[in-house]
């Protein structure tokens, strides 16, 4: 994992089916990306989930970018 999000994004087989989560919580990287895709702003997400931080959101994007990069390397 990229060190910029390694301490924020966690993967536990017993939590949310092993999906990447934020700080061991039950909210996943995919949840955050889905909220953005649905048109929510970062401010709206942070207001709805007051336990999340700006750094958590950035970590989700960094993780997703690395995941996408890795997928392209495998298929290309």
C-alpha cells in the first residue's frame, strides 16, 4: 500500500466482507466513492459522517487511484 494511506485504509476479512475500510470503521472506500459519484460534496459527506476527516477522504482517493493503476498494469 501507498504510505500516504496505509495507516488509514484497513482491510479486515471479518469486516464488510474484507472490503477496504476507513480506520477500521464500517465505512468503505467504495461507500465514499459512491457518495461522490451520486453528487455529494466532501463537505456534505463530512457533515453526514462526523467521525470522518478530510485526510480520510484523501486516503480513499489515493487507495482508489492505486487500485486502478494496479488493475491497468495487470490487464495491460
